[in-house]
C-alpha cells in the first residue's frame, strides 16, 4: 500500500448530508486500511495494526457518548468533526494512530433545538445501572433522584432501554482504555455538576441593570449541589455570576471596578461555565485516548465531519457546518472535476465538456471581506448594544446582494423567500426582545433559512476570566487536570431514491459520472490515447489489474519454486559433501586399524 502512495500523505474525507452514514463508513474504511496494510507482513507486524484498529474502535463508544446527540434527522448524529491519523512505516506496517477533534457543538450542552436532545452521556447517566456501581453509585446517594434538569428534554424523547445498554458500553470502553474507577467517578461528578448549573435561575433585581438568583428550592439546591460537586465556594460562584470585572487604565496604572450584570448576561455566564467544563472534559478524554497510540510517520488520514444541515431553526452552528461543507465541495471541484477535464484537454481527448457549478461565490458570501462572518466579527469587536433590527437588515443586504441570489428563482426558492419575509414581518410586530431577524443563503445543494438572533453572542465564544479563574480554585484535582488538557489541546431510516439522488448531487457524484461517461466506448477496449497517457474505464482497469495480479502470482510462484529448488540442491550438495567426508574418515580409520592389527611388534 505504501508503495502506491509513496512519500505523499493521503487524506480520505467522509462527507455527506446529516444521517447519511459517515461515521459508519469511517469505521469500515479503518477496518479496510488495517487489513490492506497487514497483507504480506509477518504475524507480529499484522497483529500490531489489528491492535491499533481495536483500540480506535473501542474508543468509539466514548466519543459517541460524549460527542453525539439526537437531532431531527439522525438519532446518533456526530456533533463534532473527527480526524484520524494512521501512521505507517516504510514497509507499510501500521505503527500508530492519533485522533483529533474539531468544532465540538458545546452550545448543545445548554441549548437544544425543538425535538432535539443533549449529548447521549447525560441520558446514560440518568439510568439506574449507574447507581448500581460501587464508587459511582455513591455519587447519587446524596442527591434527589426526582429532580428534572432544564437542559435535558423530556424522557419521552429518549429510549431508556437503549440508553441503559449504551451506558454499559461506555463504562466498558472507559475501563478498556485505562480510565480508573476514581477517574470515572469524577467524570460523572463533573457531568452532574453541569446539569445542576443548568437549573440555576435568575430574576431581575430592584434596578433594571441588576440581577439576583431566584430564591426557589430548585434554584438554591442547584447552586449548592453544583458547588459541592465542583468543590468551589458557593458565594464566589454567586458573585461571579451576578457581577463582572471592568478594567481601565494602562498597565502599571490599571484599575478595576465591579459592575452588576443583567439577567441575560448572568445566564450567559452560567452557560459559559457549563460549556467550559464540558469542552475541557471532552478534550481530556480525546487526549487520554491518544495516549494509547504511538507513531509519528503519518501516511493515511480519515476525516469524518458534520454533514450538510438544514433544520427548522438554523443558527451559527449550522452556518459554520455548512461553510465547512462548502469548502470541501470546492476542494472536490478544484482537485478532481476541474483537473480531470483540464487533463482531457491537455491530452487532446475527444469528449463532451461537462458544466459544473463553482461554489466560490457561496464561499465569498460567507468569508469574503464584506461577507456574513466579517459582519458578525465586526459586531463582536465593536461590542455595542444589540440592535437586532439593524443586524437583520445588514445581513439581508449582504446576502441578497450577492451573485448566488441573483439567479432565477425556482418555485422552491420563491416559497422560502416568501416564508422568510412573512416570518420576519410577524416578528417585527412583536417587541424587540422576541424579534428574530432571518436571512437566506443559497448553498451548493440547498437553500437554508438562518436566524440571526443569537449569532453574535455565540460568535463571541469568550469565557469571562472571572469564571475561568473560579474553576481554577476548585479543590477537585480532576478539574485542574481537564483544564490543563484544554490549554494543551485547544487547537435509522432507509433513504428513498429521491434522497439518494439528492445526496449524490450534494457530493458531486453525478457530475463525476457525467465527466467519465463521455469516455466510455463499449465497442473499444482501449480507444482513448492521450499524448502521454492511456485512459481506461474502471472495468478495463480492473481487467488489467486482474491480469497483472495473475502474472505476479505466476512469477512469484516460479521464484518461490526456483528458490526452494536452489535451497534443496544446496542442502543435497552439503549432504553429499558430508557423506564423502564421513566415508573418507571411515576409510582412514579402517586403514589405521588394519595396520595396527598386523604390526609384528604387537
């Protein structure tokens, strides 16, 4: 395999729409690469590759529990990107691996869309099976089992039996990668603290710009339990949630004063703490899994990322996910479709040119100088009071003024624009607190209606320094450990024919088939000769490859036969030589013995 790749690194990108089976495909690719790399190697070398494959597959239940969630289109949707690096030596033997993760949807910890769920692990830990364990079971003894958590949708949306089975798989996987029982307990301790943080509620104070914690049993108990689990002071947490530090002046003459925060900012600081803990825990788990692998010379990489998403409510998460898919589409178009057709032209091949859409205009709409991301970043940098009406108008102006929206309107696009406009008009009739500006973007495979209401806040993604400093005061060593890991690693349905065709269009598979179809001539085995190359269809290539393999097998058999004959001849010659030496020695012995028998002196 390495002989075919040479010294160049290879990357396999597994993409597609949500629920298309990308994660399962990545598992099959991993198995295939392990088998291929183990061929014609010694038993010890092939076992090394199998062990690495086994370790990666054993880590899947952990990554799926902490990184997957139920969405409206997929009950086991990956909410992060996974990048697996497989390391091979020069002989093609798999020597190690590494897993990198990207774009964990940590906002899902504190907010889920309609009919969607939080990460699987939160539902697994609610199962009775966890309370039956010795060390972890003690964690739940002092807490009210009847408490309902705000950040978890109702149990009717989940399958308790399936969660119980997944819990056992997760616990087994944690044990197999070497996580100790005490570490497992502390993992669930942090998860339980996150759930209680979500139950802390706020109300407006006497002044408009002040906030206080709601004095209800549920909110007060949540504050107390969260602090006990995290081993931090409850008064400090309350102060940090309700106040922020403002620094002024230059270095050396800097001054600081404390200002109360509004209800929305207090809730945002609470959510930041929950997201900080969860993302740090996730990064620690990935780092722990990577410690089980070794090797440096990377040859093969598997990238398993989000698929294209279009939900009833689309926010910054879907915008970033779809932007990543736009980039992958552009990479595919530039490095395959365009290069393929340019190669036909360079080789003077007679064929029919296939038109394909270049999505560069879609990418410019998003990351251009005056694009959507630039506008959102500008709002973050200016840090001015939120004006949703102005933001919505600017976003609509940016998106509607681009070439991708000057194309002829299809009935589907026309309906979407009308629906979006009607929704915006209805929202504007309400007060500004509930107003949600909307804008449309026509991606390469679908039209998506985005809501801009929370995009600026999500784009900030900044953790208040007071919150992070508070967590660092925790007396729980494991909290310190996962924070250290964060700083070092921050870098079920059958699809119909129509959905399959839509998926193929999204992946540009139909364009690829169209490009290659014009080279197929059933009457000729090999008709297309370029200046420097011969162009074959896949069936023709398979026939040649089969003939090559057959010839290689014949030659290998002949070489092996000749070598065995040579070895046997050499062995026969050695035996003959040994026989002659033995016979010569025996003759000498007999002559000496007979001479001593006839000696007169004796």
